[in-house]
C-alpha cells in the first residue's frame, strides 16, 4: 500500500490518467484492431488482398501521423488536439460496424491510423509536460509497460469472453475512447495551467520551428539509429515466425510462446531493469540495449530447439526494455523549447523500420536462409550505435558553440 501511495505522489494526476488510459486503450485495441483482418474477412466479401490494402493504409498513415500530430499540437495546443482525436477515434470504431464499402473502409482506417498516431504522440508529449526532466526516462518506461499490460491481457480476455474481433470488441474500443475523452475534459479543466513552466516560456512560429527541425542533423542521426533498431524488431515479430515454422518442430506453437515470453518478460522485469539502468547515461543504455538486440539475434541464428529460442527472446526483450524509453529520453534531451510535439512526433518516422524489417528480412530469408537473416539484423543493431554516437558527438559540439556564444555574446 505504501508503495502505491509513493508512486501516486511521485507523478502528477495527469500522468496517472495518461498511464491508465494507455492500459485500457491498448487492452480494447488488442481485441479489435489486432483482429481487424479477421473481422473484415468474416463480415465482408472482400478478398485477402483488399483487406491487406485496408490494413496497410492505416499503418502507412500512422508513420507520418505522429509527426503531423506532434507538430500541430505545438501550435494548436495538446489538450485540444488530443480531445479531438479521442472523440473522432470513438466515431471511427463505430464506423467499422456499419461501413462495408472497400473504398470507405480504406478512408476509415486511414483516419484510425492518423488519429491513433496523434493520440500516441500527444499523450507522450503531455506526460513529459507534467513530469520533471529527471523523471522522464522512468515515466517513459512505465508508459511502455502500461501498453504491454493492455496488449497482454486483451487477447486473453477477448478469447475467454468470445468477443475478440467481433462487434463487441469494436464497440468496447469506441466506448473506451469516449470515456477517456470525458475524463480528459474534466482533468484538463482541473489542471489547465500547471504544466512545467519551461514549456510556457516561449511560443515559436511554425516557420521557425520547421526551419530548426529540417536543419537538425542530430535529430536525423537519432532517427536513422532508431529506424535500424525498429527494422530489427520488425523482422523479429514477422519473419521469425516463418523461420521457426519451417525449421523447428511445432514452430507455430513456439512462435506464439515466444511472443508471450516477450510480453511477460516486459511486465515482470521492466521496473527492475529501469531502476537499475538509471545509474547509467542515456547513451550507455542505448548501447546496452543494441548489444542485447544483437546477442538475441545471434542466439536466434544459432538456436536449434525451444530452449535456445526462449533464452534468445528473453535477452532480446531485455534490450527492448532499455531501448524504447531511452530513445524518447534522448529525443527529449535535444528538443527546443516549444517544439516537443514536433520532435516527439519525428520519432514516429522510425516506424518505417516496421516495413523494412519484414520486407528485407523476407528477402534475406528466401535468398540466404535464416542464419544470415538473423546475423544481418544483429549487424543492424550494432550499426545503430554508430549513428547514436555520431548524433551525440554533434550535439555536444552544438552545446559548446551555444555556450561559447552566450559567454562571449
């Protein structure tokens, strides 16, 4: 009980609302969005190709939606855009129940991908607004775990109650977004002007913000490093299943077990790993995470039985726990005042790796076999360190120039 009270006092009530909302939104989405292809196959007469186009349209939109939503939030206000996104998402999920036209479903899923990415990016920026800088790595880690809790519990509950992928799941998602909207209206009125004062000191123009953003080589290098790691993660979640199915006894069962191991490892160990890693700098955490990714991929390449794959997945997941919050903490370090939404949104471009990983991983798997595929991805993991180190070196130089200008100016 004392631990719960201590945790509650450590963060602003708005942060707790964002965390709780993340759990329940991911829980209902894991019963609806994850099963969208199956739902469309059973409720419409569309073929798998058209269903793939509809689902892919949402994913593609989400890649750029984070940047767009983050940018707009810096100038329109986070609360206003977040509330609008939640309300429209509630309507979109109801739309899946009544719209059967392929062209309209494509538009509907584009809206879902767009407003979902708005919600994800803005909620992260809002959490940062209400959290002191020294606590942001931990709060990003908690938010990451909150999403994993929802996605771990959702499919189980959906299966037990028989609602996964059917009308009830989509209605539940709609109701959840609407409830979140109502709660957020209440909370934003209650805590309207209590975000960190540093965010209120300056309001930049869109033209100035874009000029700063497009010239920021440090951000570009960080995004390239993130794309490489997302490529590795995307390969793991897609082509690994094809490899174990073809090469390991009961490979499909093994893959399902590995995905469960991934989620359970995050939930069980994330708090301990986060607290242990806080003694190190952000770059050290990223290096450790990237190395663990590489070791996990090498383990996949060398594994010939269930035990080897399970151990490799646990190592891989430890890397994931270190990498994901560290990437956002690193972006937070270089974000100019008044541009947090834009910079957080730019991190969404790393989702390109979720396309590159399955695509390039598939090419390697077919052309050279699984061992080469896994070892290549291990190399990608280690290569990301080069881009992170390069970016941090440029950022250090930039800070020195800025400090010298202030001292001499």
